[in-house]
């Protein structure tokens, strides 16, 4: 059982749901097991993988809590200055996901069967899962789990550590809940989109998605995950006067927070915490009802490779439910008590290269001469370099990046900073990504998976 004092310390970090297990019935037998998976990440590498068959409690019961971290062999947490756990998702394999007939793999050319159902996810903010007393995710001893993860190494040398996850469960009967994974870029292993920017101060950019509920029940917990530049997430019911049932608020660290002082800078820092909402009574939802997720980002500045993900844990009902019925009276929203800002800070991502000592430093442009290209020109994306590292084009020109790697290493084309934001999916080979440069200025570009090794500039006159 998680101790009351520890849970109080953990409350500020919760993304998905918060509740003290001290409130659980005294008869409930709650246990926590810890598991680890060894990982090695090359210097300055951004590594994302799917790990099949990861460990979990070998019992039949119900999951009531989960947490995850990066640790050394002695169990001490690894600081983000070494390895950053950018995001991680645990899923159960075997049953058809009702929201995803198939998945797009890390390589956008790859499709996978929709036989993965998420259980729990976390991001840089180290989100923790806890459910109200009496509710739990079904756990079987013969379940097969999938772990999808991304790590960033901020040092020039290879680093090794462990992904650690803790599963809190009970073998006592619980009300079973199902997780509905809402994503504005749904059914993708790498569900990213980009905010173009260029708007007036205070302008916003939104992406939405809708699902149709396959069952009736009550949402007993909800939360979400965003990246740098986000104002928040909203889960709403369009068929009920478009009422919002859950708002997920990011908490951004103060200027002295470690998130903003990790060097080299390999991505725009995310929030230090996300709010979580829970209710034992639950928010009513009905089969056939639409549920909408809206992700809202700042649009004054570009924000690339961002996400908008929310999770709803739904307790199914055996009888009919009025999906537009009264909202619960016991709903509570938790946010970190640590010093933080409610609006995202302005953060410019540079491009980075290696100096004579092999250390990553900020650069204005990669080595190589600048070439003038006409609209429709092609740039080869090969293993760890762009064929034209410095390019000049006229305004309105379109460039085509052709992925010609051997397929073993994935690459992408991502704006680090510049007038407008854009990013390609990840590709191994036999793919093309095009972008038309409509705004003058200098575009600093990198491969988001190899941000130190693969950089490029495009100057638009």
C-alpha cells in the first residue's frame, strides 16, 4: 500500500489521477511490485523503441496505481541532465482496440494491427496513476504488455540506466474500468503535429478529435499530456451543449527550474506537471455519444513535434446512462503546489553541432557551402546527414526531402526555430516530405531523432 505521507508528496506530480490509498477499505489487500528494463542510449541520441513482453505482476487482479522513472542500478533517480524520459506508454496486447483498427508505426511507412490497448502513460513530468477506491484496471497473469518509450541522452558519451515501473494492485474484487486514449493524432506510435506560429500575441492554435463511445458508463478519472507551448486540453461533450467536463492544465516551471537549463537543448521543454481530475461518482457518458478532445497551443511562436493526448478511465454501466445528465458533485482537480506558471514560457530551440572536442554547442549553420535551389528541388535525407546542409530559396519555393537511408535508422525533418513551424513523420527509406516556404526568413532545421548529427538551414529571400 502506498503510504499516506508519500502520496501527499506525489500529489503535485500527478498527470492522470490522484487519490490517497489510505481511503481504501481496510479489508483491501494492496501490493506494489517494482520492475526494471535496462536501456543504453548513445551520446546525444534521441532513442524511441517498442519493447514487447515487459514484466508485470504475475497475478489475476486489478491495477489501482502505476508510476515510472529512470534509475541507476542502486535505484537512485537519473537526473534529466543525463537521460530524459520524454514519454512512455504501457499497453496490453491481444484485444482489438475499439478506437484504432490499426496503428501507424514509428516509421510512418509501417502499419501495425490495432491490438494494443493503453493502460498508463507518463511524460517528462513523471505522471502517476492512481484510481478512486473500488476501481481498477483488469490484470491477468498471462497478459502480454508492450512498453513504448523515448529517451534523450544529453551527454556526448553513451549512457546506461534502467526504466523502472511500479505497479500497485489488489486481488480483491474491484469495479473494472477501461482506459479510452484520446489523441488529436490518433492511432500513431509517434502522434506528433506542429503549430505553425506567426500569429498575433495571445493567438492560439487548436487541434481536435472526436470518438464515439462504444459503451455507457462514468468517467471516474481523466488527465493528459502536452508539449512545450501548450495552454491545455479540454474533454467535452458536443451533444450536451458542447459542455466541457474536464480541463487539463499544464504547470510550467519557474525560470530557474532544471527543465530550462539542460544542455544541449534537444527539444522545447514541456510542463513540470499536469492537472488531474477524479470523481467516485463519475461524469456520465452514453454509448453512441461523441466525446471531443481539444488541444490548445500558443500560435505566436512555432512549436514542432508536439502532442495532445488525454486519458479517460471509464467505469462501464450495465444499464442505460443519460450522457447529458447532471455532472458529479464530488469531482476534484489536483495541480502541483510547487512554484509554477500557468502560461507556457517562450523558448527558442537552437541547432547544435560538435566542436573540436566533440562537445555539443549551439551553431548558426552546419558546415558546408550555401547553395541556391529552385522550387521543386530535392534534398536527400541519408544516414546522419542532409545532402544540402545550407540552402537558399526564393519565397514560395517548395523543397522535397527524399529519405534514402538503409531503413535501420529513422530520420525526420523538423524545424528547430524560424518563421513557421513544420515537421515530417519519421521515415526509414522510400519516402518524400515536401514543404513550401511562404514566409521570408531563416529556418534552422534538424532531425528530431539525431538533433546534433543532422542539421540544416534554409534561407528564404
